């Protein structure tokens, strides 16, 4: 099992460009998440999907959109990138339930110039 | 609202014990977790504790939970250089769909 995979690993964008970060999991998990990690701020939840066909906003959703394409895949889109979106983005998945162990991908390091 | 706080940095010598502390504010948290992040990698679950427990031991790791003070700690015995990483505590809250709220992370540096 590959676990949670993310592409790309690194990306540099110019302000105003758009891009989609891809995430896939092969653990048959119900829930998937997108976080951003900024120095000293831990992880902040952008969007999550509790099950296939549903998505909900997290703590910092502005400037992002998501698609739960199927049970395996959950993508994050930046329609018009801004320098404030320079960050490391992590995708995670979990079975869902009272005990919510989340499994993380390796991250995408995004720089917006 | 929920808020999870950790100190930013801890430095210890190899072979010593490390204690990483965390405070949280939401008394309805059900599980509390410790995740480890090595350089350039995602987070990996180290251990967890259910909110009705005071202590959990797992090899070199000991988790202590003081629910009255909303204080969680992770003790690593016989700390090794391979333990150098960022450690995050996180809580999941029943009435928030069991979503995780993470602290800011504590960077542990182990000196040989």
C-alpha cells in the first residue's frame, strides 16, 4: 500500500496563476483532509470531506476549492494564487469515527511569487 | 473555541529524558494525540490517549494527561538523535465531528 500520495512535491507559481494539488489514498478511508502548515502555526485545516460526495470548510478555506472526485481522491484548487498562500500543504485521510487517527501524505511545498 | 498550545523548542542531550508539554482548552476532547514530523515529511502518529485515562506507556514513550488542568505531556526516555523532529499534540472533539486541532509543534533537538 502506498498510503497517502500527493503531487506535485514542489511548485512555484506567479501571483494570479491557478493550480490543483492532487491527493490519493489507497486505504479505503472515508474521510480526507487538506491542511496548510506555516512556521510556528502547526497545521490549519483548509477543507475536509467526511465521506465521498461531501465537502466542508475548515478553519482557513478562503482562496481554495476542493473536489472529492471519488473515495480515493481529494483535490485542492487555488484559482488565483496569492503570496499569502505560500505554504506546505498536507493531505490526510482517516477511517472516520471517534478515534480519528489521520494518515498524512508527504506534503507539497508551494511558493507563490 | 478550541486552542492547543505548545512551547516552540526543546534541546536535550542524548540519553536524557525529554518532556514535551501541551495545553488545550476544550474539555470535551475525546482523544489526544502525539504526532512526529521528521524533516521534509508528513506527520506520523506516535501515540494517543483516551480522555478517561491518566497515563499511557508505550516502550520509551509515556503520555500523561491531567484533565483538570487540561495538560498533556509526552516523555521520551533515553532520547536518541533519531528522536530529533517536530512533535505536535492534537485533540479531537466529539461535538466538532472528531476533527483534529493541532498545536503549533515543539522542535526537539537532541545533542550527541
